[in-house]
């Protein structure tokens, strides 16, 4: 099984105004949802969907000061699986500034705490920024697929 310890340098960024927190109310869940729906437009979620995910998954929302910059999702290992899914999403105007790396670092840490031995992520095939980010952080593609009745292609990647 892959070792989840990274030989990459510490991914923390020095942005004192960066605040990452669990969305504990509907306003914060609406922010998480806004990032999700911006980054993943063919799969929009309602506020009820976001509430459901907040119970099943570990969600976080990132702000620079009061400005929304990104969000993350950690899907814990299910049943006997030791595989967690870590997804970091950053709004286009805030990319390439280290926010995704910080969300990813926190998500990976949480996945380890939840007992993950394998970490995966999923990216829309037409999200070049997301694919490049995942590959730079050690993920390798292992599957491409479309959901029933849909045309967009999704890529599953596993931490190598």
C-alpha cells in the first residue's frame, strides 16, 4: 500500500488572513456550495445536498479575510476500505496562490486521521487546472468514466 507520508516540502502557506473552517451553519454551507458549483458546474448541488454531505463527509471552507477562496471535501474510508477521497477546490481568481495546496494538506492530514491508507481524488476531465494540481501533488490517473445519462468525463486519480 502507498505510504501517505509525503517527501514533498511542507505545503503550508504564510497567509495570516487565511481562515479555513468547517461550515457549521447554512451561510457557510452556502459558501462551500458556491465554490463546488463554480468548480464543478455540470454537477450543481443544492443547499440540502450540501447539508447531507456535511454529515457524511468532512467539509471545509477557506476565506482570505472575508473573501471566499475555496473549499474541500474528505470522503472517509467506507466499510472495510482504507481509501479516502480528498478534493480541494479553489475559485479561479484565487488559484496558483497556495490555497489549494493548503486545503489539500489539511484534507490529507484528515484522511490519515480517519485511517486512510490510500488517497484518491476526482476531477472533471475538462478541468485542466485541477488535473495539473493533482498530478503535481503526486496523483496518478487510474480511471475515466461518465455517469449514467451524462456526457462529462470524470477522472479518478490515486496518490502514487
